[in-house]
């Protein structure tokens, strides 16, 4: 059985970080947004909620925020968080994502859950 790869947008530039998911109504071009060296995210101008995951330098998930509504600012409480990831709302809950899991394990769970 062949699993489809997860499409991750790497947001490194200031413009990419500011845009994040952007004004997207649906996630079409990618499945997740990774923002390296980022400890806060905004959902300004988003049409729908998103899930936000904060990850430490050793790729361990240190905080998960479910269904963050539009027009919010989320700052991690985890002192060891270094990266932020954005996912469609409900993705983390559907895949059983919790703090302590590695981001690699989460992405594998997401790929498996999208397999028909």
C-alpha cells in the first residue's frame, strides 16, 4: 500500500509567516504550514479555525491548541517551543495528537488517517 505524502508549506520569509494559511477557505495546495523559529501565531483575517502545534528543538510536540478561531493571537506557554505548525481545524483531534508525541509521528498519523 502506497500512502500519499503530506504537503507541508515551509514559511521562512516574513511575508510567508504573516500570510500563514492566509485567507484560504479550504486547504488545497498544502496540508500543513511549518513556521521555524516561531512561538506565536495569529489567525487574523482567517475564515475558519485552525489547529496550532508548537514543537521543541528535538521535534517533540510541547503544546497543542485545538480549533483556534479567527481573529486570535496564540502565544505558546511552553518555554522550549521553537517552531509552530498550522493544520486544518480538527486534524489534531482526529489523529490523537497530544503533547509528548513527536511531530514526525503526528505527520505519519495524518497520512494514515487520510488513506482511503
